[in-house]
C-alpha cells in the first residue's frame, strides 16, 4: 500500500483526476459565459453513418474519460448528426496515457478530411497527445477536460488547486472516494472505480436524479492508476486552436484547475453552471461549443456580437420595416 500511496497520492492526490465523458440537444440552453469564438449557419441534413463527410463538414470525434464510456455522448451525437456532421464517438481504453493516445491517433488516421477533436475529463489528456502532428485536426475542444503540458500528469493537475472531492484524506493510500481493484504484479497496478455512494457527489455534483445516478455508477468503466500518473509526451494545444468548457461546479478535477488549463492554452472559453459530467446535465451547452469550434453555431444568448449572416438578415428586416412605414405614410397622405 505504501507504493500506492506514492503513486496515487503523490500530489495530494485528489486524484480526482481522472476522469471521464456527454451528450445533448442542440435546442437547449445557451452557454453561460464566454471569451471569444465565432458563429455560422447550421444544417438539418443527416450525416453519413460511417464517420466520413460527404458534405464538406469536419468529422467530430468525441473521446470520453474515466468512469464513463462512449454512450455518454449519445445526445450530443444525435444533435450533431441532425445538423449534418459525421460523428465518431470512439472507445477510450483507459489503460495508459501513451497507449490510449496511440490508439486514438491510429483511429484519426483512418478519417479523411478535417477533424474537430473533443475530449472530456481524462479524454482531454488523450486528445492533447493524439492530435500532435496530425494536420487534419483543426480544432481541439476540452469539455471539463485535462489539457496537460509536456511532462505533466493528470493527477498532478487535479491536485494543483483545491476543488476535487476524489479524496478527503491526502494521506490515504487510495483516495477515499475510490475503490482500487488489484490487477496483479506491482501494488500500483490497480483499476480505479468511483464508489457507488460517492458517484453522485463527485462526478455529478448531486445534480441528477437518484435512478440515473445509480445506473451511471453501475455501468462506469474503470481506469488504471498508471494512466493518471503517466507524463504527457506532447501538447497539441500549443499549435492547434482550442475551445474549453469550464464546469463551475466540477468536483472531480476542480473548477480552478479547469480555469488554469483553459487560460494557459489561450482557449476560447465558456463557463457553465454544471458538474464534471456536464454532458449529462447540459448537453446543449456542450453541443454549442463543439459547433462553434467547427465554425457552425447558432448565436447564443451569451454572445455579444452577431454573425455576418445575422447582421445581413437584421439589416434586411430594418429596411423592410422602414419601407413599410414609408408606404403607410404615403397612403395616408393620398
């Protein structure tokens, strides 16, 4: 257990770390706040099911994190496909950062054309590594996700500032909200699960009903301790434009840690009143940010500017009203 203490609690280990992945309805609430970004027009056509684009739109690749799987993106996938985007919600092995990134990089090489790469939680660390050197990746989108620099680990970043509730005892050999399942060999070779009784508080900030919370806790996918302790090899956000959703009630990684990474990456950032698993509670906000990264988004209530198309339509409306007024006045005079 002393070895686990050194590997997991090494940085006050709010290990929080880790984790995870989703989903939404494009007609839902708008982003709470932002600094920068663009907007455009959408499409209601249906995207090809094979993840290839026949419409010139980029392929959206979604990567989940700890304690989740690709199904966490379901509502987001549905909404993006309804707007004509090809979408791939890929499996994330959750075994090692280098191995997970290599797996994703191989998957990306099979996709033709531009890609918008999206990562939730630990999935953010995976896309940060996997996108490096791939010229097809045009945008990175971090959904309450890790955006590490070279040499940093997910566990280190989760411990930088307070906010994570993965442990309430920094001296515990295993974070108190986690169960460690030995996999054999070294004492640190363990799978980490969120305890069912802690799942709602840590992952969801007690924002979902009890039935849904129990289902998510029962179907969670574990991650190895090694994946959160492995240093990052590359930082794709240094060369690829990034967007970042900060969940302001994140009890897994911690909101201040999210803000630190978003600011450092100089990402176009929005803040949403949501838990770590923001795709479960605010799928429309997640979808809207992805659309903005893809250059195709409806204006939101939080936006202070207007797109060129909106301005043209607005100008046309003003002219139409003015013309109608002139006609009315002239009719009255005659």
